[in-house]
């Protein structure tokens, strides 16, 4: 049930971006290798939430601007999450996760706040957060497996050096994809211009 629900929500979201003129389907990678997912769970030290595992069975992140080994890039590229948040392949996410752990003690948590009412730990980063997507500034959309009371294991939260306020943007991957698909449609990319097709849903990042 979880697999089919995630697959349907993911397909609907990519179709919505495609229809708006953003080449999402062309930028989505094939399903993750099960061994890579298992290795990432070992790095994480706990099983992934079912919806995250199901998402990796559908898509292993997105292509970046350097996929020469996989053939030419599409005419335009885009992110699969708001603004410049790039969905990470699971092996790359494991590397990013290790990097977050390395800086926790050095940075500390004193400056971190939580949006009123959001069931998220006031942490710069937490070992129970898994980086799903990152932007160009080191910020992350993370899958939170250690929510505060009232939260949901697997909820989507925002963290990073430019994001002092921790907030929840989805109760889980399915809920987050539904929220994205139900948001105001992005401005169509249109022909010409930059090879990168930018879009944004600010309230969901």
C-alpha cells in the first residue's frame, strides 16, 4: 500500500511539473539499487521510514548538470523540489549525512528556533534526520525520524545554515508531494533563456 501510494504521488507530482513546462521526468533518476539503500540505512543507524524507502524504489534522486556518463542532458534541467533543492541520490545523501554529523558539535544549537506549533527538535542537525534534498547553500529538506510529541516519524523538515527556524513542511513524503501538487502552479518555463528552469513554492521549503 505504501509503495503504490508513494509511486502515485510521485508520478502525479512529476506530471504536474512537466505540464507546467518544467522537465521533471527527464531529470528524475531510475530507482535506487537496493544494496545502496541498505548501505545508507547502515550509515543512518536505523531503518528508513517506509515512505522514504518506497520513494527510493521509484527514484534515486535527480540528475545534476554533469551526467555525461548517462548521455546528453535534456534541453532544460530543473529541480524536483522547490527553488534549487535537488533530490539527492541515496549514496550521495549518505555522504551528506556524515558531513552533517561532523559539524553538529562545532556549530551547536543555541541559535536554532522552531516555528510556533511545529513538532520539530530545536537542533542545528539531529542524527535522526536524513537529507532528502539540498540547495546550493548547504540547506536541506530532511526526513525527520525523531519528531517531537505530536509529530510524525518521517515528516519533512527544513534545516541548514541559512535556516535558523526549524519547521515542518509535510507530515511525510506522500503528504509533502500532495502539498506540492496542490500548490499554486509554478510559472511556466517557456522556451529559450537559461538551461536551468527555476520554479519555487516558498511556503514548502
